[in-house]
C-alpha cells in the first residue's frame, strides 16, 4: 500500500499562529465536501478544494472518493499545513489563489507519486508460500466436514478418514501428530513442546514416536509434503489442526460402526421360530450373548458344538462368567461354516466366511457389491470407499479392521471402544493382522489371494488385475498402550 500525504511521517508539522494573517482563513479549517465537476457548488460556510485552488479540474470521482475517506484528524492536519504555508510567505497576496494553487499542486503530486510506490516484501518465496498455506488452513480448519472437493483441507480430511480402514482403528492420531511435530521443532529455541512431551521419556520412546510419525505421514500425503510449513503454525493452530485430523479419523470409524450395526442384522437373517428378531436401530442391549443369533456368531468356533447342544444354557454361563470369551478364541463368524472345523488345524476355513466377506464388501466396495454372488466389483453407481481412495487390493489391516467392527456390531457395546467384558478388541485386531501379514506362511498368502479374488476380482498369485496398493502402508512400532484412544476424552 502506498504511503501518502496523511501518513504519520507527514503529520509531524510545527504548529503556527495564524493570527497575523489578515485573510479570512477560518473556512479552510472546515472539512471539504468534494464533488464532481458537474456537482461543484460554492457555499458561504464551506470552502472546497476547488475553491481554494481555482483552475484545478482534477477532482475526478476516484480522487473525490479518496479524499472523502480521509479522517477528521487527517483533515485537521492538512488544514494546519495550509495555514503554516500561508503564514510563512513574506508577503501575503490580496487573494491567496496563486499560492494555494501551487501548494495544492505540490501536495497532490507528492501524494500520487507516493501512492504508486509499492510496499517492498522482504520475505523469501518459501516464506510467502508458507504464510499462504497457513492462512488457508487456518481459514478452513473450523469446517469439520469440508465440501470443496480438491481443496487442501478436503484432501487431508479424506486421507484421515481412510486411515482407520487400512491401518487400524486404535491409533491416537492427535498424540502421534503432536509428538512428531515436537520432534521436528526440537532445535527451535522458542518451541517448548519437545521438552514438555519428551522431557521424561527414553531414547527408545523418541525412536518409536519418530517412526510412528513417519509411517503416519505416508498415509497423509497432503500433510507430508507440507509438514515443515505446518509445523511453524504456532501452538494454537497445531492443536486445532491435529484435532481436525483426529476428528475425521474417529468420524469414519464411527460411521462404519453405525453402518455395520444395521447390516449384521441383515446378514443374520430371520431368527428361529419363537425368537424375537434383533432391532437394526436403537439400543444394542439385546445383542451379544443375550440373543441366540448374535451369540451363535460370537461363540468361539471351538466351543460351537457345546453351544448348539443348549444355546440358552451356554449364554447363561457366559453372562455368569463361567465361560470366558476372550480375543484369542476366534468367533464363529470368522470361519467358513461350510468347512468342518479341525481342532488340530484351527486355520482351516479361518478368515474365509461369507459373513465376514459381505461385511467387508459392504463398507469398502459398496452395499450393492455385498450381495453379489460372484467375485469382483460392480462397475456403476456411486463411488465406493475403495474407489474414492484408489484402493485396488485387500490388505491384512483392512480385513482385521472389518473383523473388529463386525465383532463389535454383534456385541452390546454402543460406541466404538477397546474392550467388552474380558474380550479385548485391541488384541483381536492385532492377532488377525499379524496372522494375515506373515508372508512366509502359505496359509496367509493363500488367504489374502482368496480375499483379493472375491473383493476385486484379481489373482495376486500371477499379478492379474493388481494395479496399486494405495495408502496401505503399515503403521509400525506402535506400543499397544500408546495407540489406544483416551476413551473418556
């Protein structure tokens, strides 16, 4: 913005005593009322700039607007300059028009020159980009549901919503982000976050935090490429930014919880004769081992013969604590019930149930695809979660995620949480993930081939149809206790 004659550097003028002047100068102290050439009039009470400087025709609408915006204090300062100029003349003419004409020319020319001068920006290109980026994020960070597709904040939100589905639902993204940024700013003498977050932690804790943050950045590409700028946004902004990412992560997780809460009732089908059907909506208090259908699916596969002998008595034993249901006893819904269970080979039919497959397809490739009797995708309709995130391959993490969500949907837990009774959903997720991730185990390799064939219609054994494994990187080296959410917050 140009400087101009009313800036403070031009207002420090000496006061003068106008009393020696015989001229009727009082009208000059009134704020001028500027008009265009066609509207210019003379009044006894006010002397306009055109009256003070006859012969001037530079009162364009633009100049009039500029002059009319001058504050009262600035006008008073200009009046003092005029008085000072006239009082400094050795000989005051009978009419001040000639002197005033020269003075006004000088004032106006100085103003025009100074307004044309541009303010010099001393920032580097890198700093200009940083400031623009932070300004955009600070503006948009309050919108928890950004709608503008393609915007930076929308891309960040979309990536955050995909993380629980491909890397696990038990990560505390807020702490991971804040720890990682504190490590980035550890050499900044003005930033105390590193001392606050790592002052009492070991070198191993710092190594784990750094590796976890690096892995998380792989899942947030829009954040990763701008993280050195984002980390300079200040504590208040960083707190809001990390909470924004955490909010979208948890929102997607809860969305899947709500959807599968309804869909598992569809998968269970009609109840046996004389049994009240489960409600799709509302309280889940009737689920778990309170209803024969959900109890059948949650019963450990190894104990299913005992359950089938007397379902009612088995459910009572579970509720009374005589039969403990723990994460290491995999439930029936995880197995292909068309296969005979082999106690000596518990992996037979494990993770190949149609129940689990349909739940997976319902969330990742769309509700219509879940009812498909053949492998592969449905090519039309609204974009699915997989299509919207360029996901073309089933991953062990995504199977473990849907298994955890399905197990929770069959249970009585109303909101997503880490455990239900003695059953730990955290352990359940990690055990399934570990089993399917073992590339040295032929069972794991064959099972993942089965999943990719049924979900995406690809044969991973020879690579047919496989295109990209987007956003499926493991978030590794996360301590079990460190990655569990603070459920009370």
